[in-house]
């Protein structure tokens, strides 16, 4: 392990569990455990998987008019989010590109934001610069995710009664030194993200792993789970060169910020984004189902016809264990974005058939 | 006779041919294999030609021809069920049969003891 890598409060536990560790966003993180990527993926889809996502940034914002100030940074309805609820958000730049995607929650006396590990320093600087009279603090806390159809039962068995929570609720619990729990995740399954003090993180993880239904899941299966669920990976599927409309994330904006809404526009890149909503974007993110067995990974070129010019690119792809076949996502011209459109991927000197498919590839298990 | 390459392939003599596969160590390192693309039978290959593509849940890898020769048969069972390579890498998960251009070249490869020492390093 390179000495400049950071570690999470669960690092010693990962090593004890036999994880294979890799550098990820500056952290030494588990890519898989002895169960293996495929086994971990299937375990999470059928039972419950425990993920260490402590590398992500957890930010607390207090001050006046935070909602209005966040709405000046995101094309998202912040002011309309009730206390005790969480929502998906996007930081945009002046060109309408996506600086990061995040989760934000209304906690009554403060706002709680979870951002991507690789973006957290830039995000916090951006928030501080744009919320000058607010307090923007990165919390020194671990973040665990428990995901899967038996996640609720496992939480209850560990003494944390989350039964009353619904998808995207967020609440505090007294157990393990005080927890902040949202019913959300990055797998397409029902589940929870649990913010815990660093010195309680291992005890919490052990209490969950002590149950037969719970297994530790590494970054490998985290990626195949989110890919099947059609969820974007920042840096692959979305970045400063893609707008929310191109990325198929217009749903995240809410009516209030669109043309004719109560708080229309007023976010970075509004002219571009609102114009794309009204008149369509030139390209969009789509699901892609390779017809053969060969996985088509990020960077693979897409063509409308064999030997024709490149028209698009795959941004995420691999084998989908639940689908039982390769699955990908990528960007294509809007003219080629209709479900069922036949395309070709350039792979090892061949043009292999791939069809535009609807997302997600797997049915979500959220408890609405 | 069974021999091993530094690329973690095994070669087992079978009459005047050799059967080629990847070692249990290689299969474990690659992780769950989800795709195998094999060459056509009757293909002439030179040592280090990239002749097989395998993809695991993690990444794509090439398998190189271990020696000069002609492919005489390929194992379609691992195309249909790539997991066979993980489950039984040394037997049912074989890749192809090769008629060596020069059978004496087998002597240049590692024996089992040498391969075990190589993997342990």
C-alpha cells in the first residue's frame, strides 16, 4: 500500500475480512472480499450487503437562506424539500456541465450533503465560496451502506428500528454513539446509508456482519450493482462535459426550477439547460444491451453501421450478474437514442451488435 | 507431462498434441470469468500471439500462444459456460489443443515444482 493513501475507520476490518485492497479516489479501499465480485453482487441482490463508503464527503451546512443559496448552485428543487427528507442533486457550471452529483437532506436546523470522494475538496471549496456567511463543515464520520432486500430486517436485528422509514427519509438514531440514517443507496435495492462516528464504525459494521444475511461488498460489485440499476458514476457517465439533460437526469430538476416553475432558472448554466429541456439536446445517455456475450466497457466506440463513422461512446460497461449478460451505458445522438435502435460497438477490430435499452436493467427494490 | 508458462498457462501432453489452459492461480487472480473468445481450429499460431480473449467481472485479458503450433480443437464448453474456467481450470476448463511445431520446446517451460516456486515469489 502506497503511503500517501488515506484509510477509512474500517480499514483494519477490511484486512481482517481478507479484502483485496486497491487505491480509489486517494483511499486504500476493498475492491472485493473472498466471496468474489459475482458472489457479492448476487448476495446484495438477494440478501444484504455492507459497503464502506467512508471515502465520500459528508458535509454539514448551517446558516441563513441555505436552500436559496443551494438553488443558486443546483438546478434542483431545494426549498421544497421537507424536513427529514433527502434528494438527489447536481452542481452545475456556467456551461450547464455537471461538477458533481450528490445527495442533500433537510435536517431542520442544518443541511446534510454527501458528495463524491474524488470531488469533495472542490465541492466544499465551491460551497464555501458561494455560501460565504454560512458554515460549511466536512464531518469526520464514517459512512456505511447496507443494501439489499433483507437490509431492513438486518438493521432491526442490530437494534436500529428503521421500519417506519421510507425511501429517501433521513433520521437520527441513538444507537452506536448516534447515527444519521437515510433510506437510500447506490445499488437499486432497498437499503440504508448510515453516518457513524469513526470510533463506533467498526462496532456497527461487526454488529451487522454478525448476521447471516449480511456480507461485506467491495467496490467491484458496487460498480456492477449501480450499473444494472442505471445509476451514473461521476467521472464516467457524467462530468463537466455533460449536462443534466444529456445525462437523462432532467427528472432530478423538479418542476419548480424549469420553465414556468415557481423558481425558474437562476442556477449555473440555466440558459443551456432550459433550452435543452425545451428543444432537446443533441445527444443523450442511454442503456446499451450487447447482443453477444462480450462485455463492452467504458471507452468503446459506437457506430450506426459497421465501418461507418463513430457516433457515440460507451461510458460504463461490464457483465451484469443479475441480468446474466453484459450491460453498458453510453452517449449517442438523440436521433439514435430510441429504445431498440441497433448500433455497433468497435471491439478488438470487430463491429459487434448492441441495442439501445431502457434503464434500469434491473427492477428497483425501493420501499416507497 | 505437464508444463507451465510465466503467463500462468498449463500445457499437458495428450498423444502428439498438448492441451492448454490457465492455472488455478490465474483463474483466482482474474476473478469470475464471464466471457471467452477462442480461435478457430486449424489456425497456425506463433508463440506470444494473442489468441484468446477472456473477460472477468474486472477486466479483459489476452491469453498468448505458449509455443508455435497449430490449433487443432477448442473447448466450446467454456464459451457456453465461462464459469467452468473458475470451477475447474485444470480439467474441464481447458482452452484449446495445440499441435506443436517443435515438441522439444516443451523442455523450455517450467515443471510443476518450478511453477509453484514462481507463483510463490
